[in-house]
C-alpha cells in the first residue's frame, strides 16, 4: 500500500490514487511499505501478494535487487562464497541491510571492506572472469517473478509518472523538451517515461561529460544514442 505524508498537516494516510491531502488539499509525498512473499520469494508492495494471494511480512520501505557480482562480493566479505547462490537477494537503498529469501542480514560494510585481503580480491577478480549465464538466468527469473507479483502497483506508478509528465509539458513544443541524461539507471527510466508520455523518441537528451565517468558509462550512452 502507498502511505502518503503531508508536510503541511503532518499527517499520514493510505491512498493509492489521490496524492492530495484530504485535510488541506496540498500534494503529499508517497512512502512505500515493502513486504516479502514467502511463497513467490520476492518483495511485494502490498501485504497480500498479487501473484499467489499469500500474506507477506514487512521488511523495509524500499529495496533494490542485488546482481550476482554484488552478491559474490557480499559473500566474500562474509567469508562464505556462494552461500546465497540461487537465492532471492535484495538490499535496502542505504546498502546496510540485505535480505536473503526474506531474511535480514545486517553487517558493517566499512569494517568488512577493511578485511579485503589480496586473496579475497583475487577471488573476486577470478569470479568476474567466469561465465555467469546460469546465475543471470536465475536472476532474470527472480526479476520477472517480482514484476508479476507487483504488476498492479508498477502499472499504477508508471501511469502516474506519465500523467505528471504530460501535465508538465503542456504548452511546450517537442524541441523545447529535453531529458538530463547521466547514463545511469534513473535517467534511463526517466527517458523511457518521457518518450512514452510524449509519444516520440526524438526527444533531446543532454549529457554533461565531466571526464570522470566510467568507460562503460560512455559506452552505454553511445549505444543508447544509436538505439
């Protein structure tokens, strides 16, 4: 469920559709509660799973998926390589808490990074060279299950974002609209939302090259431009 908070009235309320405060009418901020479905083994935005109907348990306010490379780094720091291979692994946005099949794992990254010996670094480097096709196949399966278990919520927030964009660009011509594009995941999502809202891929994208970007960021931006 989407919990909305009004800064003006200092109240919270549950409402999926109306983002205006029922008391003062001002726009409110949405805060999610994230649950975990023990049957589908993925986080869900509502206490009752859309996919299987099972009741989930509260784990956080926001989470992100953990890719195989980060998972292996986490396992190496904990000195338990491949302990979570094939598991449903997620992290909160602060990165201080991980959830493995819904179970919380808390550790101090800073202190663990200090324990990174040359031997551990070598293991990580060797892992990065390995073929991870099977692990990514499992990762993609988990991702698709997450999407299906949260289809209603994801469709809702997508429509809400596109409607906001359509309202914001009213009165502007297409060549007056642009996307500030960093080449990261957030600006990629924004680009997709804007293109879908406008109904055209011919939208100006502005990228500021600080000369400090990672090479694969520049590589991705060049691919994105061509596509």
